[in-house]
């Protein structure tokens, strides 16, 4: 059973900001930028000890993802939990009650189509809409980012194409923007056909929406960019969004040592 954690603060009407943070790609590891993004997510809650729940439905509730999530947050001031919809027989939980008691819900990556189908079978789609309306912060990466929009560019059925999401946010989102060229071209095609607004987000970058308006664009350690994609008078236009780089006081696990960094600098100066 999930840990109950401390009593959750009641939010006044003025505090119900309806925040959604959509990440192009992120994982709970010490690789460059990931921990800065995790800090950013926790800071979105209106409490010093946020409750954060992982929904790893999109990839079938893999134990590796759950373990990485719980391990990465172990030294932070928060109360982490998860819900495994594929294991309710052995890990029972009242999903609605638990999700509505959270400060943050984080949705992992995987198949967007499968994610939405399983959620609808369990009524999670309506619970998450209610959570959003109550002020619970919704966030996630890849499929866990696509699901909040009217449409998302997914490969769930093979070919990259736009499919309907939950519709909390306007327009169409494309993740892994410059890593997956097929997804990017699918967004350009969708925008050419009138889907608007369109957003393309690289791994390591994220879009924060307050209500249905874009409020912030960030990246971990300056990794990754984001673009708005619209149909203009001269065709589809990709407009770079101003990305704010997040600082992380902890060294990344893939950060080179000072000696290696100096050696690389010397080599770069050679003719």
C-alpha cells in the first residue's frame, strides 16, 4: 500500500493554478539535467513536503521504472508512491482517493494509446481531470506528456501520427523532437493541416502550462530546446521558445572529472 504521508494542505480557490508540466524526455537518474528537472517538479507543489505519485501505466508498470523513481527521490523532502494498474490484484489501492490526495502526479513514458486505453478502463482519465481541476500538479515525460494535450504525436501504432489525448491543454505536442525525425515531420504535417498550436520539445526540456496558457519553458543544465509550430503565410513555421536553463548543484553522474575536462580543453585548442 502507498505510504500515507503527512496531511495534505487544502488549497484555496486562488491557489488552484491547474499546472501541467510536459517533458520531451526525462528519467529519474543522475544523468546530466535530470535531477535539476526533478527539483523543478517538486518545487511546483505548494508544500514543503509534497506527495508525488508515479503512474507507470504507459510501459506496463515496470518495476525498474518504479524502483528508479523511488530511489531518486529517497534523499529529497517528499513522500513518493506509485500505482500499478497492472497489479491491482496483488497491490490493491483506491486509485481515485489516492490520486486526489497527491500534490503531484508523474506519468511515465511508453505507449500513449495503451496508456489512455488502460486509464479509461479504470476511470483514471476522469480522476486525473478532477485532480487537475483541484490543483494537483500533473506532469510526465514522452507519453506522459502527450496525454494532456488535445492531440499528441505518437508511434504507439507504428507510424508516427497525431492521436487524441485527454484535451486538458490546447493543440498538439511532439516529444523527442530532434531525436525522432518521423515525429517531427508528423507535427509539421499536422500543423500544415490546421492543428494549432503545435509544440515540439526535445529530451531534457519541458513546458509548464498554467491553466491552458504556456507559462514557462525550462531545460536541465541547458540540455534540449522547445519550439512552437504554426501554419503561417509562407507555410509551417517553427519558432524557438526561450528556454531557461535550470541549475543543479549536484554533479551529474556522466559529468567528466576536472582532469578529463582540462584534457578535452587542451585538445580542442590544438590546430
